[in-house]
C-alpha cells in the first residue's frame, strides 16, 4: 500500500533550504502531478479518460506532497538523514 507520494522537482531545490519540507497539495494539483510525471501516450479519447480516471483515483486516496529540497548532494543527504531520524521518533 502506498502511504504517501512526494513529487520532487529540480526546480524546487533551494540553495538556502537546510531541510526537506513537504507541502500537501490538493486533489486537482495531485492529479495533474500524477499525469505530468508519467510518460503517457493515448491514441484515443477513451485512453486519455482512463489516464485521467487513474490519476484522479490516486489523488483522491493517497496523501500527495510537493517537496522543497536543499540544493547539492551533501546538503540533500544530510537533510534526508535528519528527516528520517525525526520521522522515526
């Protein structure tokens, strides 16, 4: 079972960020994020309706987040460790 989906984008890497900061997004934004994160190709309107139905179902049933991440692998690694430790306690 999927407990959460995080959408991580290079455009949301912030040099000034020290921590990973997930922000909950609404169902419409979540459905759009699901659809735009997948490579979809539909040859018919029915295929696109199926993709939209699947994305809407995911968005309605799974908590979905956009995450701001620190820029740079060292800062990202340190932030991931802190996030994991803080989430487990």
